[in-house]
C-alpha cells in the first residue's frame, strides 16, 4: 500500500500560531515526500453551538480563510488536494458505518469531548460526541497512512486506529471474499514532530493556545499584522528569572518553555541551540528577537492570506477542484466498504 497523508483544520476562526506550528508547517514539509490531502473540516466545525462557530456567513468566511492559510503557508493546490469536507459525501457515509463499529466505551474516554462539553454535557450536540468517529472517517476514507497533527489530537488518532483494526477484524472474511487486502484499512500513524507540537497560551503557559480563548492576547493569529504580533509577544506572561542555558532549566517554567519552543520552531533550530544563544539573557531582550523572527516569518503569510481571501472565486475553485479529486478516491473506498459490509449497490 502506498503512503498517503491526510489532515484537517476546522474553519472556526482565529487560526493561530499553534495551528500553524503544530500542524500546517508539517503539512507543507510532507508534500515533498508524500501524496497529501488537506481538508477544511467544516462538518466538524458545526459540532459546537452556532454561537461559537458563528453561523453560515462566518462559516463560509472561515472556510475560505483556512484554505487561504494552507496556500499562503506553501501547500501547492495543483500538486496536493485541498478541499472542504462537506463537498465529499463519503465522509458522512463512512461515519455511519464506523458509528456501528466504534464502541460507546471508547468514545466515553475521549478527553476533548469532556473538555468541550464541560459541565453542560447533556446539552452538548451528538455531533460533538461523535467528532472522533467523523475524524476516523476523514482519514480512513482516503486510506491515509500518516496524519500530521498537534499533540492534542493524539487520542483521536488512537481511536482511528482502533476503528480501522476492528473493521478489518469484524469483516475479515468479507474483505477476503471481495478480493481486498486483509488489512483493508491501514492503521494511520500520527506525525507529531517539531519543538512546538503543543503551543501554549501567551497568557498562561499551562493552557493550550486555542481559537476559542476569549483573550486575543492569548494567541498570535495568522492574520495579525506586525504591530499586533509585537504587542502580544511583549505582553506575553513570563517569570522573573533570566533564560536558562540548558533545556532542563525550563522545567516548571511553562511560559519560558513555551516562548523558547516558539522561537525554536520559527527559526528551525532545536531548543538547546536557542538556549545556547539566549541562556542568561533577560526576557526583554529575548522577546525583541522573538518579535523580529515572528514578524519575519508570519507577515508574508498574513499578507498572502489577505490577498487570497480577496480573490474568492480562486479560493472557491481550489476547493471545488480539490473536492472532485478527493471524491474519486473516496468513492472507491465507499464502494469497497459497501461490498464488504453487504450493501447492494448499482454497478
Ligand atoms: N496549541 C496548539 N499547539 C499545537 N497544535 C495545535 N493544534 C491546535 N491547537 C494547537 C493543531 O492544529 C490542528 C488544527 O486544529 P483544529 O482546527 O482542528 O482545532 P482545535 O485543535 O480544536 O484548535 P483549537 O485552537 O484548540 O480550537 P478550540 O479553541 O476550538 O479548541 C490540529 O492538528 C491540532 O492538533
């Protein structure tokens, strides 16, 4: 089986440095060696209340913005597939089959659901509960082997592997009788690499940088201009000590660790090298360097995103072309799954 990369980003607004360093940077790298499919997961976006995802106009705007971010970051939509999930019906179709494979006990262990549902669990949507099954379908619809994600998605990836394995086992005889490889679904591997697999809030080094944090100062948005980036980094929480010279000196210093990790990821250097350069320095000096680096790396992306989002026809066409190409692969899987499960279909 050939290797194939799949990953997705939700169009829920406020695309930030965590999404970029944790996921999108790796999306760009992997295109040099793999066939890649990158999805704007709009079906996932509507699992939270409409007051959070913003309603139809906001969803369209955010879908185009994530698409623009993919392209501006360096993904080539001609070589790789970029599309929005709702344009390929196979995602929802495969989810139903996987709903009947996944076990309630597996989903009950998912920490993201617990965090996002909070105390008002009874009022959470069924979609939010089923989110990890839809995510497994996204990946396995393309029989993807590698999934670049941030660390927060590790548990969902394990669930996708469990679903693939159980499907292969439950239907082993049927898989053989339809002439498919006994491991019809590959067990997808997470690709969680780099010094910033979990970027933390600039206001609280123990909390993940996130789109839904009410404070805009907690994150650097990919659309932030140079002034906003500079202000947010200058105001970022730190501690009174100078930077340590070795990595172990970052233990129990979450804010320092986070800023060093961000510097390392943006500069493409290991954290140890960054500390070699800045060990003993005060945060004010380090932050000035970080501002320069961040503005240098992120401003061209913000400018290109702005240019692309103004060209709505182009962005929409990228999504339509991508969906057509994705649908060819998806249809092949859906047809095979129908045969394996025993659904009669037109041939
Ligand atoms: N802080 C982060 N550090 C590293 N990676 C991160 N990712 C998200 N936050 C961080 C990774 O970005 C990819 C896309 O994420 P998503 O759009 O699917 O949604 P998310 O993880 O729910 O993003 P947020 O910002 O955390 O949103 P809310 O506030 O809604 O919870 C994924 O690969 C993710 O791992």
